[in-house]
């Protein structure tokens, strides 16, 4: 093994041990208490019955990839928090590996190793690996999908784009938020960057989309057969969330004031108490009507989310004061330099190499989706590997300019 290989192995092993040690040092009393998003519960049903169920009924509350992954682990090792933690730690290592591979392919090994070292100790990555939520899975599948696409664009071929389509389908089966990038932006990007071989580009794009559809459509078919309606990703109503945060100021989300504001709204109360099968359509209609009545207010809200709230350094107070103070300082000391330098790196690189536009468009697409509905630091997690990568690129470029001006002495 080369020296670089040893360093890579050591950093990934350190990342796994750091996350595992953090989780074991602060385990929940029970897995059920920590499973607020029901991933472990759905995974448990999959391990026992081979189907995705919650409270004894079929569910599409969560996209299938992460519960199926946990369910497979539960089947082999048993249902417990240490199994969830170890599974998340493995996903975290894979995410860091793909971050390194993308960085090395686009910007060279120095930038890639620096980004890997930062990602290894980035507080949010360590924290979410210890939680029974899908954020670490999102890191892994999004990094895999972007690496596969960057690699295919660098060495184009049918097999490479088939792999990219499969990786992007897996990402979208983990969260529907990736769909606008994977189906809306990636195919035109393939055509654009491979335009000098247009016939091949058309074939490669068709292969990418075909493999994506082959892997993604079974989830749509399953939902149609089970629920007798089209559910593209999850049955949790994004329309309800959209409407809620047209009423509730973003800074009050997750607080008792949010519940009070929603209960006081007659439209929200009427829809919530009505037919569950019609709620999504009714919330979508109510949100559209509210936006139609005051489009400039919604435009200002979405713009504020996109440019300000999405990229704030520190979390809002949602936990006990001592815990919040620690998280606030950890966020400031990490995000406080990563985010500004990340945007500087995006500017200094000037979109080169051309394949790096994959990262630009991914960050833009995910940011736009959330700015249209709601923004919170947790949802920014899949974007941060690429902000770290560009922050490290900015540091390297600035250091190169400094040494070229001052000389080696």
C-alpha cells in the first residue's frame, strides 16, 4: 500500500472510531425513545416481515432505502441501538471516502486529503452518526451519486452512466429532495458536457435515465398497488409543511408557539381534522391560494431562506441552555470558516474543471427545494461535504498565491 493509501485508511478508521465512541458515550435509554422519525420502527418491520410497515399497517411515511438498510442489519445482528450506530458509522466512512474521491478527481490529492481531514471531525457529521435518522445515509448516497456522475463525465461510457443512474436512484430512494437534481438537472448536464459527441451523449443520457427509472419505479408501483394513489416519494405531506411555514415564522419552528399558531389558523385546523386521503391536495390548494394572494411576501421568504437562513452558522435555541451553548460554539467554530471559504472556493475555481458543475448544480438544486418549503441546519447536511471541499480548495489557492508573491522563504 502506498503512503497515500495508508493515510486514507488511517483517516477513515479514525472517523469510524470517533463516531462510534461518541455514540457509545451517550446512548439513548432505549432505541424507541430515540426513534422520533420512526426509521428504526419501519426497519424493524422489514426485518421481521420483509415489508415496510408502521403500527401494523403498510407505510410510505419514509422513503425505503434507509429503513431497508437498517432492516437488513437488524435481520443479521438484532434490533438495537449499537447496530444502528455501527451501521451509521459505516455509512459515514463511505461518505468520507466518496468525498475524498471526488476531491482528488477534481482538484488533486492535497485538497482531497484536507477536505477528508476536516470532514472527519466536522461536528454535525459526528453528531448525526449517533442518531437513528437518515442524515448520515444522505451523506453516503449523495456522495456516491455525485462521485459516480463526476467519474462518468470524466470517462464517459455506457457502463459508467448506468452506474451513475443506479447511484442517483439510490439517493432519491433515500430522499425525494434529490429528484430535481437527479432527473431535472443531471440529464441536461450530461448532454451539455458531452456535446462534442452528441450521438453518444444522447445514448448515455438514455442509459442514465433508463437505469434510474428501472430502479426507482418499483417504489412508485408498490405505492400505487398498496395505497391506490400516486406517491412519488413519501406520504408525509410536503404541502402541509409548505402551508405551515407560510403561517409560522421560521424561527418559531419546532417550538410550542408553532403549535399554537397552527391551531389558531382555521384553514389548517379544518384540513387537519378532515379526510386524511385528501389532506395533501387540500394543503397544496390552500398554500397555492395563500401564495397567489401575496406572491411578493412568499418571494421574499424564499429568498431569505435561500441566501440567509440556509447558510447561517449556528442553530436556533431548541435544547436545554447548556447543550445549546455547546452546539452554538461548535457550529460557529466550524461553519464560521467553512461556509465563507466554501463560497470563496466556488468563486475562485470559476467552474473548473467543467465536471465540477455537478457539485454546483447539486448544491443549488437542494437549496432551492428547501427554500421553497422550509430551511433548517439539519437539512443542509448533504451539502456540507462540498462546502468543506471548496473551503479547502480556497485555502490551497490562497496559500499558493501567498507563496508565489512572497517566495518560498
